C-alpha cells in the first residue's frame, strides 16, 4: 500500500520545486542584469 502512496506524489511538492527553480532563475537573471562582472568572477575566479 505504501508504494501506491509514493507513486501518487502530492502536487504541493512539485509546486514547491517549480517555485524554487523559478526563484533561482530570477536570481540569476537579476545578477546578470545588474553586475555581470561579479558573476564572471564567481564563475571564473582569477
């Protein structure tokens, strides 16, 4: 019976994951717009 429960995942979890992904994407786009030099330093430290 526990297998059936695990197969039917609650929609709240998927919504939470999508929100997290959206938040990360927005954060990255804001960083790219505001300070690309800082982002470059994070990706490619010299």
